[in-house]
């Protein structure tokens, strides 16, 4: 059995708003003194029996029988009317199963009610198969993909085809080595001509291919619901990540030529450019850093916070760049808090509105990053104008950063912090007021030598910076428009097309596509070594129910009104112990916001079929706690058990305002409703979206400048009354859904009893004092009328012999995920239905969803009391109301 800590906190706080019906012990449930039952094996089966857990009959077969998916009045429709997608992803080799595996996969996805699959990361290596390069699709792999899409179609499951995700071209493809280029050539592929041409060729090869099993090309396939051009990509975003600051040749020359051509088109002559950029130039002032060259044997001007016990050590060495002395800082492991270990220098006076230039030489043993901040040297430790990541490469490079102080402070500090395990070396640190330049003497428009601006050090006058922002925006716009017209006009793709995800690209640029998309994760894995290092990572073990301003509100704040909106990646990655909350909550919230598609990430990412253990952060195919709530998710989102919000709040965002915000933020990530006056949390009360200034006021209320949510609000009830998010008790939030056909509770128990409309819920002692319980009518329209109810109740879920390593809020298992099977916690609970006990029969279900022996239903005050118990060794039940 897994070795898990067992929290013993348990209180008897009652919530008057939900009804207080007495302490749990008086109702026959386990109390704090009751021993916890052992976990038991439970993996949702891979067969597809026809029982209450099988939703395949809800899918219209074949997919596309009602014509193409199209966009109409801001939503997806077919000839049969509106359509929503409760969907998932397949990644890498999972997109290319054998025929037997494809048959089983299609049946199981249909059983879960999944009606669309996003084919993701096909282009990293899988689709090229045995080919010597990444330029020609392997016909054997194409045949496997064709058969899978054919079988999905037969089972009523649509396909979302991704184009560029992770292909990274190199010497075997006729390109230079990958060193120094953005990962997967992102951003670079927005302007480099050959990369764009190869994107088009891949799109042509894939989409015009005729599937031999359907006889239809993918351009004309009604079962292709969507096509996505370029995953998590956008020129401005990649620039904002410093990934274009030091491009290798020939890409750097191409980049600079485009910039100079743009300037010639705008200014014509170099003297006009020099005059335009002159205003705001400021020379460098006196040095503010003491002993920035580390000449003292003991650098007393610097402070070192190494955590307790120390996780790092430092020394002054003589082998810095150009013969300089340097500080060598060796981080052995991460600190207990994110900012430790750190070093820096305090006692620095900053003036509000003054620009400062910080420069230093930096090198690391292996490629990594650290944060560099200008902040207060005292409580409340506010950032004064500089705060963000800096790349540390394995060769010396000069880093120059500029910032404007947000406020006066006579005692500020510069800190180097948030370092991953690595060895960092720092030399010749300088901080001076000023340092902003227009057009340098050596820069000439006539010979194309005007430098591009590095995001890491945008030391430019306001006009020069504004011009560069406009250049990036227009260059990215031209790329998206070119790709859209190629797919629609040249290839004649019938399916709706999206460009990339909001946040990675801009609302104004993505609004030119048929539908818009976004991604989000609650506590995504953080890698403390190299990216995607399977041994060195952690997730934060937090429950979303305690954070109403978390992922959902930010997704709502990105939505662009009058376009279909999907979230094509969402998950609460393992081993977060509260992960079961994620899908039911976003299903309810997405239905309330009237979104058009939600995709779990990911169903599977490898070729091995039918596992009985959780294999990674994201794969859900064996994750019992996530799968058993799928029927409730499908009911809330696709069947629309949860009503859309009554009131619509729109945030004004013109193209000119968007570009002003880009100059201010230098990143597209902050372009959302909150940037133009809307509170994130207003989306918990009403529908929310971004709208162009020209949008009619009759379509919604425009956000007031001060927002619509009280800063101390603890309970959020949707304007439909169906959703409630309660954080009244600190660190013990809960979320409920009260619709006629689906009820949901997820959150902390704390001795409370919950009234969810006419259904009441009591949960006994669990390992985390937390549970997720969903109840959905598979047949019937109300809980007081005849029907069949599928109940799922989950708590702690993990693999056998999986040991969580805890460090404060961080948890990890490294690469030791444990063994099969998945072990589950049985949830002790009582559910009271508004019908007489004689009308109800209750059955625990096995791993296939088939009935086990009937459980007696008790009567209490003319209500049927359903008793869930760990002794039944199950996480789902069927209740039949006669």
C-alpha cells in the first residue's frame, strides 16, 4: 500500500447557508476517532458493457452525419443545431495505434461520452516514422492515423487536427543545428520564409490526403471538427520569452532585415528616423553598486540568503570573462520557498519615474534561468520596476536590463533569486540611472544596421520601443492571415480553423480565425533541472476550491466575444491529491460561461495499451478519480444541465488599446479582461468576454473601471443560482452545482452538511477531509421522479507503492510512479433524495460499471438515504428511482 501522510485535522464547523442538520457522528458516519479503511484496487475497465456508466448512446453516429461543424453567432453548430465538445487529447505515438488498439480506444472514449479527440504532438517524431528526415509523412503511420480517425468517426467522435506543434528542423532537413533557436522554432516560424513554406507543405500533405477507410480527404471531412495552425505560438510571445534575443545566423539577419524594411516603409530616410527616436534619450549616471567587480576578498557589500539548512554555497574566483573576477554561486537544491537561495545588494536609492540600467556578465554550468529583481529592501518587499527571469547559458554573456522605478524608495535592493540547482557565475555588476538610447551612432537605416530590440534589455526611447512593438504585431498578423488564407482558399479546408492559443497570441490577431482557443493547468509541473526532466520536478499540492481567482477566471477573462471558444488543454496534473476536482469544476464553469469545447490533457501519450496504473502528470486513461466523474462532466457541459449565465459582462478592447498594453507589458500574456477594468472573479457571477469597442452596448454590460466584486467576498453564487463557490472557512473551500439533472460537491468537509437543492449530502472522515461527489441522472429529469442516477465519490487516488515526497506545499514522486493497480479511497457518505425509501434501489458498481449486490436504502423523514461506504470497495454507484 502507498505510504501517505494522513492528516488528522477535522472540525465540526457548520455552514448555516447550506443548512445545519446535526453533527455527522449522530447520523451513523465515521467520526475523527473511526479508523480509516484501507485503500483498494479500482481501475475503470477497458471493456464497454452497456450499463449506466456507458454514455456512447449519447453520441450521434457517425460523427459529421449532420454536416460540417461551422461557426454561427459565436458558437459551433451543425445542420442539427448547436454542438459542444467534451473532448480529450492524444499525443505522440498514441495518435498511431494498431487496428485492435484503435478499435478498443474508440469504444472506450465513446463509453466515457468523449465526442472529439485532438491529435497533438504528431509532428515531433511519430508521423515521420522511418523517414530519414521530418519533411515527408511516413505512409505506414498515415495509415494508422487514417484508421483511428475512421473508427472514431464511426463511434460519433470528431477529430481536431493540429498542424505545427513540435517539429524542430535541423541538419537532416537541410537546416543549421538547433542551438540558439527557440524551442520547436516557435516565433521563428512566423517570419522565416522556408519554415513557413514547410508548414504549408505539411498542411497540404496531411489535409488533402484521402483517408482510404472513409474515401474522403480531410479538407472535406465533416468529422474533422477543427484544425489548429500552430500550438502555443506567436511572434510577440516568443520575443517576450527572450527567445529571439540572440538568434544564430542566418535567422538573425532575416529578422533584422524585416525590421529595417519595416522602418524604411514608415520613415523613408534615416534622418527622419533619428529625429523621431531622439526624444527620451538619457545618458548613464554614476555607478550605484558597491564592489560590483568582486575585488574584495570578502564581498561584504553583498548579502547571501542560503536557507536553513544551507542549500547553496558561494566563492569569489578569478576566472571570469576577460580576466575579471566573478562570484560563483553553487545551488545544490531548491530552497523551502521559491525565492531561496538568493543573493543581492541593498541600500540602493530609487526615484519614481527614473529609468535605470542594470548590467552584468552571467554564465551557468548548464543552461538554466534565475530571476533578477529591483525591489524594496524592507517589508512589504514590493517590486520597484524590475522582476523576471533571465536565461543563464553555459557561456559568458553580457546581460543588460533597463526598468523604470515605480515609486521612490531610499532603501531598495537588487536580488538574484529563484535559482534552480546549478552553478551560476556573475561578474562586473553595474547599476546606473539612465542608459536609454534612440538611434545609436553606428546604426544606419541606409545599410540595414538598425538593431532589433532584445526583450531582455529593451533599452529604447518610447518611440523606438513603440515602433518595435508595432513591427512585431504587424509581422505576426501577416503570418496568421497568410496561413488562414492558405488553408481556406488554397486547400479549401471546410472545418473551422484556429491560429494559436490566447495568451500566446493576441485577441485582435486570433479574432480573424473561425474559433479561438486557450490552455490552462492548475499547478503545472515545475522542473528544477532541465525542462521535462523526469526525476527533478514538483507540483504544488493545492486544491483549486481554495482559490476562486485561479485558472477558470483567467480563462474567462481571455474569451473573445462572438467567436466559438475552446479550452483545448486542461488538467490538474498528478500527483496533486485534489486532482479529481478539476474536470467537474471546469465542466460546470464552462457550461455557465457557454464555452464550446473543453479538452482534457491528455487521455494518453504513448503506445502501450490499457494500463492499470497512472503513468505521468497528465495521462488520464487509468486515472480512476478523473474518469468516474466523466458522465457528470458530459451531462453538465454537453447535455447542458448547467445553464449559461443570465448576464453578460463585456470588456472593451480596441486594437489601439491592445497595442498600448503591449508597450506597457511587453507580453501578450496580460492582454485580457482584467487589463481593461474587469475583475477576474466577476466571471464566477456572470458570463464574461472581451469585445471590440464597436460592439453594441445592448449585447452586455461594459466593465466598470473598479470591477464588480468585493475584495473580501468569500461566497460566489452564479446569477443562475446553480453554481456556488464558498471560501468562508480558511483553506477549506468547496464548490457545488445544483441543476435539475446533475448535482456536484467538491471540497473540504470540516464536519459540514450540504444541501444541494433538494438533495442533501453528508461526508464522513476521509484522508484529506476532502472529497468529490457527483450525482447525475442518466435517465430522468429530476431527482424526485423516476430515473437512474450515477453516483461517483472519490478521495485519495494513487498507484500502489507510490511515495509522495513532500517539501512544504510541493510534492513529487520523481520517476518512481509506483506499480499497478491504481488504489482508491472509499468515501463514507450519506445522500438524501427527496423521495420515499421504498422507491429507491442502490447498487455498488464494479470496475466495468456492472451492478454488485444491492444495498439497503434507509428511510429518514420520508427521504431515501443512500449509504456509501469503503466496505463496498467502489467509487461509483447506481441508484434507481422507481
